[in-house]
């Protein structure tokens, strides 16, 4: 029913509103009776532990399992179980079924006493000891590394410093060229961090609250992430599976560990602000990180719609590494969609598994 | 007697002068030359010009009276005359100051700072050169010292308030504009206000403090200053955000009206909601990409961090007499723990290495 002098469909508008109210009430009922909202359910066992870091080994799910162990290095921001958010869309489960032998680092939750943990500790101690332990216990000479987001930056740094221990390197939505990220259309985090007084922040807080980072991420798309997400979910809340998935994602988004101050200081200052990795002036424990020393096969994956790590900051890795076998793959998805979308299940995970298995020999 | 004679002589002299002035005045209005040229005896067409001779005469008349009274006062009741004379002076000087005041605040090119400077100086001069005269001699010196100190303190106050005086006009204009709906003006107003505050009252909170409770008081002051700075920065931030929101809303209304005319408007509320939030998101993204916003968001963060830092420090100082470890105590402990952890890690590595060497040695032997 259109109003004669005012072209608005009033009847449909009312119908929509009533429908929304009905869905909302049903949705509340569904939420009250949700049972399974857990993530991180793919079977695994504790493999190694050091300080707050835990390394898990997933139980293989394929008949034929890769002989080269693959270590997933996740970011310090948020938690690694995003890759195993729900069983029907688990990147981890998918990779296991496709034949990979997977290990994953869980960085844990830094507390006040971890304020002095440095980037050297993360790369030269925790990652180094994990890799050594995997090599020792699997009797291997090399590992594959899949680096995710900031974990990808750590992976590239570790690999450049220890190329003899890494067989293949995969980086996913990984910031490498921070200046390029700043110039990208959606590179707000890169832009905002340029003027940030990180010294004052770290000196005052010691350990940077996870809420601080979460607030920053939400602010990148204020209407979409703080309003529309909660308005539009009502349309699908009647479906218990959709409701459960939504709750899992919400739990994961808000599960944001605090950041060790000293590591955060250097990451922001020397990488986000000074772009030292690309300039070749970044060092770990006095050893300069030269990306040219990465000579093994490299696969770089980026999301065309990634607003957290724009593809502009990810792609340049391939220009700086010394590898001859290198490949760039990009998908029309965002940062989170890389791990939880149907594309991640049907396209991305198979691509990674296939690429690694092909280079096993 | 000679004084009396002098006075009489001067009196006649002044009378004569008085007639001369009068004659001159008439000559200015209509000169003999004008008469010769047949010019009619009409009042000067330029009113101000026509007043000038009168003003000149009045001025000279005052000067004459001044001389006259001074001379009289030398002869009769010198003290009383002098006091009357000074009283008139004060009245006249005060009138001049008032006149300046009126000119300053009504003139097109009014300059409040120059006026204030002049006013203070004139007023002090007025006090020191006129009023003191009425005081008993013993107190006069004391009063002069007092005025000196007063002068010093007004100088300091003036220096302190200078940024406000300097920006008062701009602040007033910006506020007026923002009240009438200019959103940029409000942001500029907040920015300027913050600037003026930091360079004036803000300094008070960072002033060195003495006495036994110096540390606590200093921390309190710093904490208050940091909270004010934080609130000010947040005001600027929210004003910037609100500006985008308002502008976007105005744009949405305008575009919606145009769409209504063309018939391509969102037909239901749901469609309108979609259109509304996407327009807003796009507007904020435009703001987020600017260097100004980048700087502003860093300022907000820094101001918030500074406030926390100062407040934490104040809390620690307040709690230090209670039997609880403070954050500083814990930090020291964490540092020791971290050092020890690193040492243990290095020693462990060394032990493993030594064990390996020993094992290899045994195998070889």
C-alpha cells in the first residue's frame, strides 16, 4: 500500500517491523536454550609448554599424513581457536582431513608479570624452542610454517633468521609493508598508529589491555560492527545453528588477551611507525632481519576486503623474499572471513593443504 | 605683599588673554578677509570645524583657571586649595579613563589588550600621584610601596591572563557562530579554549609546590590537570564526531527529499535503515582517513593515558601507608622475576650444552 502523495510502502514497513519483533522474541527463546556454543573442539593434545605459551598437537584425521610437521603461528591479538571456531567450518579440521600434521601455538593470556616479555622472547625463545621441540620429537629436519596475521609477521622474521629450519612458509593476512598499509584506502589502523605515543601507553599500562585493542577494531567500522551486526542477526536468530555460530564468533571477538608491553612497544614503534622490516633495519637480539634470506617456497594469502590488514601491506612480502617459488593468492573476503567463511572451508584450506603437500618432497 | 601684587598682575594679564581668545574665536568663524570678499556672516558649515575654536578656547580657559587657582592657592589656604585642586584633577583624569573605555568598546578597531595596559598604568598613576596626597605624610611612603607591589602583581596577572585577553574576541565570535549552528566553529572554539586553558590555568596545576605535603599536593594538582586535559580533548573528539553525524543527517534528509521527487526513495523503513547506516559509515570513513583525525585520536589516547598515569600515582601515594603492595612494588618484583627467569633459561641452555659435550666426550673415549 503506497501513500498517494508520499511514495512509502507503509503496509510493508509495518509488516517488516512486526516480523522483526516476532523474530526477536523467537530469537530470545533460541538463545535461552542454546547448548553447544563451544569452539576449539578438534581433538588435540598438549605437546609443549613454556611460561604461558602452550603448543598443541592435533590428532591426525587423514589416512595418509604429511611427513613434514606444520606449525601454525597465530597473532598475539585474539585467540588461535578462530581457526577452529566451529566443526562444520573449521580450517584446522579441514587441513587435518586433507593430510597435514598440525601443531598450533596458543600464546595464553599475559598478565602484569609479563610486561617485560619482548619480541626477542616470542621469536628467539618461544617459537625457536617450539620448532626445536617439534624437530626433535618428530625426527624431522624442517617444519612448514603457517603464519596468521601478526603471527605471519613473526613467522617471516623467524624464517629469515632460521631459514634452515623452515621447509615452506605460508603467510595469511600478514602485515609486512606498514607504510603501504597506511596508504591503503581502509588502512585506518596503520594511519592511526603513526602518531600514537606508544611509549607513554606502555610505560603507563605495562601490559596493554585487550579491551583497548578490541575498541580499536570495532571503531574501524562503527556502524557495521557496533550496530548493524546486532540488528541484522535478529533476522537469522530463529535458527539455532546460526544463533550458536553468532555466539561463538562474539565470544571469540571479545576474547582478546592483554599484550605484553615491551613486545607491543617494539611492534608498533619499529614496524607500524618506522616500517623497519621492509627497510632492512629491524633486528631481533642484535641480528638484522633480512627477508632476502627467505629462500624456501612462499605462499601469501590476502583478503581483498580486509580492513584490518589491507592487502597492500601483505602482498609486498613476495617482492622482498629471496624465494623463486612464490605465489600470491587473494580472495574477495575480509580478515575474519579468511577463517570462518564458507570460502575458507571450501577454497582456502584446500589451497593451503594442496600447496604444502605438493612441496613436501 | 609682593605675592599679592604678583597675583593681581597675573589676574589682569589673564583677563586680557581671555578677551584675546574671544576675539580670535570670532575671527575664525568669520574672518575680515571673508568680510572683504562679501561673505555672509553664516555659521561654519562643518559643525566639527566650527566647534574647534570653542574647544580651543575652553582648553585655554581651563589652563588659565588652573594657573589662576594655583596662584590663589599659594596665597590663601594653600593646603585646602591644593586638596580641592587635586580632587578636580582626579575627577578629570578618571573622566579621561572612562572616555577611553567607551571609545575602546564602541570603536571598530577596539583593542582590549592595549586598553587594559593603558588603563592599568593610568589608574596606578592616578592613585599614586593624586590620592596619596590626601594621606598623612607618614603613611604616604608606605602607600607608594603598596602601589608598587600592586603594580607588580597586576603585571603578573596580566601576563597570566594575556592569552585569554588576546583570544577573547575570537572565542566570542566562534561561540556565537557555533550557537547559530556552525559546527566547525564549535570545534575551533573547543580547540582554542583548550589552548588558552593550557597556557594559563593549566600552568597552575604544574606549579612547583612546597611544604610538608608537597608530594601529595603536587600529585593531586597533576591529576586534576590531567583529568581536565582529558575532558577537553574528549570534548574536541566528540565535537568532531558529532559534526560528521549532523552533516550526514542533513545530507540524508536532503538526498531523501530529492529521491522522493524522483520516486527512487527507499520504500520501507528497513530500506531506509540500510541507506541510513551505510551513509553514516561512509561519512565516518572519510573522516577516519584524514591526518587530522589520526592526530586527534592519538591526542585523546595520550590524554587518557596521562590521566591514568597521574591518577595511579596519586592513588599509590595515598595508599602507601596501608599494608598492601603498590604497583610500583609489584613492578620491581616482576623485574626481578624476569631477570631471574632469563638467567635460569641461559643456565639451562648451558647445562644442556655441557651434557651434550660430556656425552660426546664419553662416546669418543
